[in-house]
C-alpha cells in the first residue's frame, strides 16, 4: 500500500506513518525492520517483538498454538517474524519510532518494547522515542 501511495503520487514516503498495537505491534515492528524506507514514522504500542522469548513471558505460553513454539523447530520459521532478531543496521536509515508500553501489561510483557528500544539505542539508531505508562494495562491507558 505504501509503495502504491507513492507511485500514484498520493503521498511521499516521508509523509506516511503506520501504527499498530499488541499483535499489530508485531506487524509494524516487523515492517520497521524489514521495509524502513517505506514510511517516515512508526508508532508501535504494547508490541510482541521477541519471538524467541515470548512464550516465557506472561500469557505468552498460551500463544504457542497460534504462533508456534520457539523452543522447537518452529524457531526456523518464527525467527523471520521476530523483529528483535532482525534489526539490521545496514537497512538504515530507519523511520522515526515512538515505542509505547505499560509496566502493568498482563498480556505482552514490557520487555518486548524495552529490549527492542535498547538494541536500537546500542546501534545508534536516531529518532527512537520511548514511553512507558506505569499505571495502564495492555491497552496502555491508565
């Protein structure tokens, strides 16, 4: 869609943004690392980003039937959808990123957002913004 919007003159990549939360955070997180050139900004909320560790955090164990079990041969597939494991500095520049999470999220552990942002910071990726609501739940609202 982003490619078509630019191709047809409706928008420029720099003026496009995407947002996703929870499972949508999995989607936009992977978009961010796989096709960073297509948008100017990404908002990623309460995301699932580390598909190697998700099943060991909070409700993640109950999602093995949906995503697969990363502690088995399923990892050979899951690793391609694990934004945390697919950060590649060679794909830079990355769009601006606002990552939001909640300390009290009982579904997707804030580790996903925290570790992803930390890794980007360690790589020197600019324009990475982080907000953690200490009161809200999975929806992020207090």
